C-alpha cells in the first residue's frame, strides 16, 4: 500500500494522508542550524548539536506518537484545526505533505479555507522559516484566529528532560512587539538566545505553556485557542513556549501570508545586555530584517533549490528503470548529506542526546558524501583524525559542538582505525588532493601531540598489525563493525553497557571481519604510499596484507563461507560447528570486497552460502540461525529477540557489501537484485509492511525469525545510505573515482541494454554512455574518449576538454 507518490521533477515525495504508518520525516538545514520535520509538522530544531544546543522540545516515546513541533492552530468559527492535522487531529477535507530537498510543504484544507505551510532553513542563516499562506476558498468572508506554537527546550536536551528540580525555576523570556525571545540561562554563562517571531502585528501572545494549554489540557485542546484569546503570559520558570495570536479577516478568494521565524543568535560576552538582564537583540533584528517580505522568503527558498540542483548534478544516471533513477539521482544522495550532517545523533529513532558523531560511522558516511562537497569532507576527516589516540585506536564518538572524543560508548573497537583510511582514501580519490595528508592533526584533541594526517593513517594500519591474536587474525577488542559482538564483555548484570563493560581488549578473541577490512583498506593505504613514493613502506605493508590474506584463507575459512570471529576461548563464531549463529554476513562481504578468495573460488562459494542461508525476500539477514538465548560469551548480539537488530535482523548497512562482493566476481544480476531488496524506493508499494519512509533507508528490517518480518526501523541515520550509494554508483553502474582519474567498470544485469551517467569530477564534466550489445554482466571491450578508441578503462585528467564524451562498449 502507498501513502503518497514521488514527484521526481520537483524532487519531492508527496504524502497524501497524515496517518502514515510512522511519522515520515524530513531534515531542514545544511550546515549549522537543523530541523527535523514530520509529515504532521512534528519535530524540533537545534544549532550544531542536538544535545547541547537544542532550541525546541520534542517528546520521544510519547502518546500520541510524534508530540512537539511547529504547530499552527486555525480557529474558523467553532472549528479548530491544524494544516498538518496534528495535534488537534480534526479531519481535513484535503491534506498533503511534500518533502523536498531541505524543505517541506504541508497543506491542509478545511471548510474551504486552505492553509499552506512551507518550512525550510535558509542557506545562510541560523533559523527555520515557516511561511504560512491562508486562502479563503469559500464564498463568504471568514474571520479567523490563528495561533502559532513552539515549545522551547532549555538548551541541553538531556538536562531538559531530567533535571526538573532546577529547570522548573530557570525559564526566562522577553517579548518585544511580535518577537518572543527565549533566554533561559542567558543571565549567567550562555551567550546565546533564541527567538520566535512573526512579520505581522499580533493580537496577543503566550510564553508560558500552562497558560496557553490550560493546566490539564494538552497541545490537542489548548485553552487559549478554544477561547480564541491569548493570555499574554510571561514565563517565569516552568515551561517557556512561544505562541502568537493573529486575527485574520479574509474575503472570498483572498489570501493572507505570515512569515514565522525561529532563530538562534549569539552575542559577544561584553555585548550581551543593553540593560540589566535585557538581551542585546541586534543580531536577531538583523536576521529578521532579511525575512520580512514574501519575496525575501521566496528568494531564500529558490537559493536552497538551486543549491541542491548543483549538488545533485555531480552524479546523475539515466537508465530505463525509473525507480533506480530516482533513488540514485535524488533520495540516496540526499540521505548521504543527512547522514554526513547528523552522523547518528538526531532522528526519530536517535534522541539526539546519545550518540553524536561516530568515528566509524562518520568515516563511512564520507564515502557517500565526498563527491557532493569535498571541502566539507576534508574538514570532517581532520576533525575525526584529531580525536584518534596516539596508538591508532579511537574514541567511539565525539560531540559535534565540542569536537572532542568522549567515552560514552567507550573505545577499543578495533575496526575503528581502518575506517579513517577508508574516508581519507575516498577523499583523495575524489579530489586528487594528496596535500590533506600533510595537515597536522592532534591526537586525542591535544595540540601537544599533533602529527600529519599521514602519520594518523600509519598508526591506524599499524594498530591492526600490532594487535593480533592466536590465529594471526586481528583482535576484536570491544567489538568490530558489529557493536553487539562483544566477545570480551561477559556481562551478567542487567543494564550494564555491552560496549563499555569488561576488559577492552582480551588477548584472544579475534575478528575475521577486521581482517577483511584490513586487506581492503590496507591496499588503499599502500596505494597512497606508492603515490607518495614511499615504496619501502608500501612493500612492507604489502607483506602485512599478504599475511592477513593467508590468515583469512586458513583460520578464517570454514569450508563453505568465511568464519566470523574467534571468541575469548578461541572457539569459532559463525562456523558450521556452532549451535546457533553459524554464518554471518559481514566477513563474506568485507573479505571479498578486499579481494580475498576472488581468484581461488572461496568468494563464489561464500556468496552462494549467503544466498542459500541468509537471503530473504526483504534482504539478507545478518546471521543464521538466530540466537535463541543469551550467550554471555557473545554479548549484546544475543540480547535481541531473534530477527531484530544485530541478531538475525536484515541489517541494511551490510547488504550493499554483498552487492559489492557480487560485482567482484562478476555477478551483475545478483548484485542488482541485492541492491533492490532493501532500497526504500522499490518498497514503496508495501508501505504497510515496511512502514518507514519510502525515500530513506533504514538501519534495520525485521528478519524472518521476527513476527514483524519485513518491518523497517531506525530510518535515516545509517551507514546504509553511503554504502548503497557507493555500491550502485561505483560498483554496479561502474563510475569510480580512482587516484589517477575516473575508472569505468560496470557490473550490471545482463538484460540492461544501455544507460548514461553524467559525472562531474575534478572540474570537468563527463558524459558517459554505456552500451551492452552482447548482454554481458561485466567487462569493458571498447573505450572511446571523444570518439577516439583508447585502451583500458581509466579516464585521466589530461583527456579531452571541459566536457568529455565517453562511450563504453561492454563485451
Ligand atoms: C549501528 C552503529 C554502527 C554499527 C552498527 C552495527 O548502526 O551506528 O556503528 O556498525 O550499528 O552494530
Ligand atoms: C546498540 C545497537 C547498535 C549500536 C550500539 C552502539 O548496541 O544495537 O546498533 O551500534 O548500540 O551505540
């Protein structure tokens, strides 16, 4: 069942009912100021950091679901309604929500009054704009009371949701004209405030939540709206809110617009006040002056659209498959921007208070983002590297505001170091900018311990070399990519964190996955070294990669597939000898992407095993058989009921690894089949089963052991976005940045006849036309640059002019 449709020309998903299976959200903001907005206008805003600088409140885990947002109440006679249906839930005569690139448009009609709310964050300012248009489509004059509503968060979202003994006494506001200023803690150490303003004269306002709603009322039946009158309340403590009351008279066919702005401002410490405890409002006034007229707002929205036109022109494909085009050209790349910005901090499943920027996660997010804005990727790489420890290991996460690592989810995840090489390699391949390796980055955010980025990569590589176990495979530490495979944890106490309990590194438990990762990105590091002329070191590293490959092919091989790990007793995990969890997806994907077993048949065998043992109609499960009971020696993985999350869920992030691995052995049809199974665009028709947004990947789909087989969860913030984009754009469609140029090496379903890719790369535009007359899955037979036949399949910078026509014939 569908709950809307794609409008590809507008690059929008149009939701046609407010009652989607779950809130279907969008992200506003590109750089510093962000908003989450659901199809019913729920969500919240923050500046840079969803935990430390949250502007508005949102209640996770509430009843009804999705409570808190930018709400507009319309009182038309006795009828009270919201354009996005929530929170009053008055049935609308017409409803739609268009989620676009960085903006959302929610439209509702009731009793011939149409309300259209356009929400976006302009490119150059720290604010969310809500442009509201009311149109009287009836034949009579309408007298309308319009109320706005946001609820302020007292900045630190975690403290705001827990420290009530203090917070009920600290809230402060100021109201000047049509602007409500939220200034809790501004009197002391904060030099920032927020404001919520409207470009119209107001009939009243409220800033105290209980005054607006009535104490035992809620957002669904606020007292002020029912009475048609604001209380002009000024918050002292309790819960500060922002609400304006506007009186609107509309003749038949007449329209009325109002521009609401929710913004964030900072003042220099010495210029904070104009009078005792009175905010210096200059920065707010300056910002507001830019958004007083409808034309100003339209210009800002058009700038945002043009920005996305440009970003999405870097890679676009034209195939005969409409869903593929829309996924590659629009939504997958859009999600890559979101995961780059948010890492794993703020979604409808990530509270914004827990995990900030993950070392491993953010490094992988770069793979799908780097082509969009390489300069920002560069900055991110240096930020990540600066949190690395001197021995090459890493904090598992850092907060975006402070950019310093923290131990909330621990450290000692022994795959982390290699991902820094992955992200850096991707950046250099995209840009050719080897100078990034000379940038000096701290270790552990300590300036006295800084070294060039290249040295950070070296420590990453050597960390694995120096941390091996009894089978010459890498020690797993706390866990590897699978945060829940905690082989050194042995937790028996409820509530203990699986990620921080127990010794961080046992001397025995090993990971075959890290071994595969080391081979893959060890080779990447070697290529980088060779480009720098560091051949001696490169040769030495090649020896290490060779050793690791051998270790995988011996101790890491189970006969039909790659073993997953060895536990703290040196017993295999993910082997046919195990009672449960006999086969895992991760090492099959990563070892083969690293090239292990491609020549000797192991890869083919392992992929066959994945197909027969792990595959389902909704995607490939993480492991099988699922763990049916808690295994103390395996940790969190066995804590999940069978079929969920890391315990035999369809963990979308590593499905593309299998698709990539299939291309390594030339299976284009199978690679594309794997690609399609977890792709939300291809699942639009089964929305009632899949339930999450049809335009965003989710982290996990329930596996076949779960009662809700096929149900998606944890949409948006997942490494799936970057990895699927890498898979489809580079491994399947075959347009891959290489250190020396752009390499064309498609691996596609046999039946594909032809397709076109436009790729902007290092300042040039390549129009690439692929033909497949012989219906093969892989293999470049002829390669023409501007009509001239060339050998190989690499486009180097000196070929052609600004625009280059490439024709590739497979065979
Ligand atoms: C989550 C984490 C990611 C991890 C994965 C598997 O998505 O963000 O870092 O690799 O789970 O456990
Ligand atoms: C939980 C999740 C996992 C995540 C980890 C780290 O264990 O299952 O996906 O990566 O927490 O926060």
